[in-house]
C-alpha cells in the first residue's frame, strides 16, 4: 500500500478481507475493533512485565495470547469460522489452576490493584470481559464466533489469576472488599 488512507471508508462502510462490505458500526467490526483494543491492553500489561524477570512466564504467555487474538481477528475479517480446540481451552484452565495453587485463598472479593503489572493485567481483564460480551452479542447472529466467546471467558479468568500472581511476585498487598 503506497499510502495509509484510502478514503473508501468515508461513507461509513469498510471492506472485510474477503471483499464483503459492511457498515463500520456492524457487530463484526465492533468485535474486530474490540479484539484489537484487547491486544493493545495486553501489550500495555506486557510493558510492565518487562520490569521484573520473575514475570517471564506471564510475559511469554501474554505474547502467545496476543498472537492468538491477532489470528482470530484475521479469521473474523476473512469470514472464516474461528476454531479453538478443547486443548487450547484446557491449557488456560491448567495455567489458572497452577497459578492459583500458589496464591492465598480469597475469602472476599479484591479491589483491582496490586502494583503496576497487576493493575495493567486487571485492565486487560475488564477489557476482555467487554470483548466477550461483544462476541456473544454477535453469536446471536453468527455461530462462527462461539468458540471465541469461550476462549475470552477463560482468558479473563487467566488474566484475573495472572494479576493476582503479579501482585504476589512483587509482594503487593491485595485489598479485600470486606476490609473496607
């Protein structure tokens, strides 16, 4: 592409990579943009994870997740069905279980926080939850995104436990709601 602007979207439509034109406010474009936003928040979290070698495993996982989300976005824009294996979902669950074993058991909800890296992971988590809602809203019209909804549901769990893990690594106190 010789220039970034094409002016083809000035009328409120955009083209999917399969050539289909859709309104810029369509559910599919909303999901595509929301996935892009989630990827940026994951990048924002990864920048804080670079600060400490003890975050290396979380950082590697974030990069893998970012690549997966990019690939899902690509499939979405080309009209392909998003297929996610049960093994990929199980991996999230195994990671959540492994991280959870090292965390203090919660007897109350916690407030988001726990240091910069943890707070950024919480920000990615709430963004992920919003993207999940967008995916399930599109699912009412398009069954090709069902697996993506499940993936995002597990990812938000992973991000929650990842944030708690990041707080533990830096010995940040988690503020329990019942303590307020």
